[in-house]
């Protein structure tokens, strides 16, 4: 699904063209369909396609780091989906390959940063018109870990590395880092009691940064419906993000509510709501990657961002002693 969506926006960009695709779901090798060559094995694709400028890696977590490293070592620009792998060590290994191949651009697909509601919220925060951030809270989840008919690998630790937090909650953590910076202190409860997979289905965490600002997150696979909301409270008002546009449209309307603090005992006396009708995030993300291949900086989704967000995921895992001992979770700050 993600690969198809990426191709849609690759092919509408004036400077990009899809020339080859590899997917293990293909029943056989096809020489060419719709002007695009097909492979079942990515290794064969990289071997035969000598003139590639870039690859887009939209694959399960357990193979993403190896393909990313192989691309970088061939001097090819790489766009890889989140999460960057199954562990902090995976990201460190990719960064070593990135350092050894400085002419190759690496970008990770932390797509939510490109949603218009998120970018408007970031603009308001940076402007200072609502003062500074006091705290924030967010919920991101759905009704189950996976649809076993479509992506059973996501429910297996050996393939995925983690569950709902690593797969989906990582977006919320990335946004909290975008707005607040790095969190140094973490308390958490992580569980896998309901669906009985060996990956988490619920993660509750409270995090504090070095300025004393607190953020809480609930990443869940037992909400029984898709849900996304993030509330940011500032000294002069609040920002409430609810819903996020997706291909399924199952997370509801994408809305940003902006409220200003009042001294009235009735609370906020003034607020405005912005509703977003189009999802421009995929297009913007591809445009930034194309610009980066031309020499512009990668603004969002750098390997440094990927590393810090992955470390935060593992701080949440590690902070729950029972979870840490059950799955032998390493301390991410030791890497």
C-alpha cells in the first residue's frame, strides 16, 4: 500500500520517474509492465539497474536497514519508511553506512510532519503568539495490532521488533520531539495482554524534558476505532489537533483548534477551528527528497531524527521493568 502511494507522487514529480519495482508478492518475474521493470528480489533489482539515482524502501522492519545500507553503499540516494528498523542498533548501523557515503542522501518517511495541520501548529508555536509550551498529551491508536490477512509480520517480534508503539505511536513521539525537543526522563507501562502477540498492544508513557515540560502518550491497539489527537498547552493558549487525513480516511477529519487563554473563570473566551480537506503531506515529502538530491538540506526525517525517535521508543520500553525483563530490552542510552 505504501509503495503504491509513494509511486503515485514520485511519478507526478517533474524530476522523478519510477523505472523498476521489487516486491516479494509478485508471482513471477515480469520484464516490464506500464514502462516499469519488475523483480521479486531487491538484490537482483540493485544488481541489474545500474543507473538508479534513488530507491524508496517500503518494506517490513526486519529488512529495511539492510536494503538502506546496500543502497547507500552503492552511492544511491535512499528514502526509507519509518520505523528505521527494529532497534537502536539498526539505526546506528545505517548511520555508519551514511557516514561512509557522504554523497548519498538519506531521508526517513516521518510523514506526519508534513500534514498541513502539523505545519500550521509548528508555525504558531515558533511565532510565540501563544507563548511557550507547558505540557502536551496525545493518543494514537486503532482497533487491533494488525489485520493478519494483510500484514501478519507486524504482530511478530522477530520481524517487527515492536508493536503499536514502534509501528504507529512512533509518529506521535516524533511530533512531540518536533514541538518540544528531546525528553530525558521517562515513566511507562507497556502490555501485550489482550491480543496475545509478542509485541505491545498498549503503551502509556509520561516523559519530561530538561525544561521540566511533561508530555504523555497512549499508543494503543485496543481503541476499537482509529483515533488521533494531540493537545498542546501553552502559556497563552492551546493547540488541539484531532484527526489526521489518511488514504483510508478512518482517523476522521483533520482539524486544528487554536484557543487563547483568558483570565475569565469561564476559561477560554476565543478560539478558532481550521478544517483541512486535502492531504498534501506525501507530495511535500517527495518534493523535499527530490530537492535534497539536488543539494538542498533534508529538513525532516534525517538519520539523527530517526535515531532520537527510536531511542525514545526504547526508553519507553526500557522504563517498564516488567516489559524490560520479559523481552530483554536493552538500555537505548548504552548504544
